């Protein structure tokens, strides 16, 4: 496996881990607003670093896959700008919430923020799922049909799977009582099934690659099992295990579907930076990713873990 791809995808995994946990916290708030303070304490130190990771990944994509810039920039301009708009609105309303002393207005702004986050999440999932499946995409003409890309079975199933993963992690994160203690485990199992079945149906190479890399899927399942056992035993560290599970599972998916993109009609290696600067790009990516991760860990510990 290409090292530049793996490093780039690991940065993406870190971003998606944070992003999915934020989505999950939004679902928890919708399930019961009594968890508001827990959700607020969690999101407040998180929303800024998520934006930082997103920007870092976007810049890294430019350096890692320079040959894809014109293609991606042309095809995904509509979906990308739409996701960016809701990203800005999401940031604005969470800042309004933090700056407002009126509890009613704080709650209202949080509700709007959650709506903006879920819409943005759907658009972000659409971008990634269409890049994986090629549905709604015409590479030859560098065009995408946004409605086809958004409202097709594969994208809907992927979004449902992401939502279930978010619910699974967040139920443990916030110790949600609604529905019972089995909700996180059932959600995770359903997410596995939906993602694997959808990928098998719409990604022709996926099943063979999954069988070849079965050990990685087994590792993901084992970590999830450890997290659920710790959760059932009421161990506080269960939420951190689930965070590790989420990060590694996203990374594992990248390993399984490598090197194909757009439903198998193209490969990541076609777009990689093969210049003399490629090695330095990998160094900067690795060092930058580590620094951002350290910054996040310190910020998250000071603002959330110490107050949990």
C-alpha cells in the first residue's frame, strides 16, 4: 500500500472520527434535551479542532493528489460549497450559543446548530460516497449530478450506517438511557451489516478485498467488543475505547477499499504526487497531523475530560 495514501487517509480518519462524534452528540440532543449540558461540554472544545482538521486535510489533498485537483474542483464545486455554507452556519450558531447568556436563546441556537450539522453531514457523506461508488459522476466530462449523488441507495445506506455508528459511540459517550443498554451494540452491528452489504452491492471489488483483508475487520470487531464489555461493566474508559474503535475502523475501511475510487474505474495511484517533493509532503503530513492531534488532545483534556 502506498505510504502517501495511508498517511493522507489517516488524517482523513482523524477528521471523520471527530466529525462523526459531533454528529452523534447532535442525535443525543434530539433524543432528549436533558443531555444538553453534557453535549455542550463535549462540543465546545471540539467544534474548532474539527474545522482545523478539515482545513489541514483539504491542504494535504492538494499536495498528495495534485492531478485530481482540477477534476475534483470542477465536479464537487456545488456540493463542496453547499457543505461549506452549512459549515459556516454551524460555526456561527454554536458561537452565538456560547456567547449568549440567555438560556432560551442558547437552546434555540443549539437547535439550529444541530440542524446545520446534520445537513452538512449528509453533504459531506455524499461527497465521499460518490467518490467511492462513482454514482452520479461522469469522470470523462468532469461533471456530477448532485441529486443523483445525494439520493441513491448507496449514499442513503452509507449515511444511515454513519448515523448508527454515531449513535453507538455517543450513547456510550453520554451514558444515554433511552432505549436501553443494548442500543449501542445493536447500532454498531447494524452499521457493520449495512456498510458491508451496501459496499458489496455497489463496489464490485469490495468483497474480494474484504476477504483478503479479513484480519483487519476482525480487529475492528474485537475492539468494539472490548468497548461494549467495558460499557456493560460500567467502566468509564469504555468511551475512549469506542473512540479508538471508530478511528481504526475508518482507517481499516480505507485499507479494504484501496486502491480503487469512483466504483473501480480509477485508482488513487493515478492522482498521487510522484514528484521529487512527494517524500517531503509525506513528512509534512505526518508531522502536521501529529501536531494537530496533540493540540486536540490537550484542548480536549482541559475543556472536557477534566470536567466530565
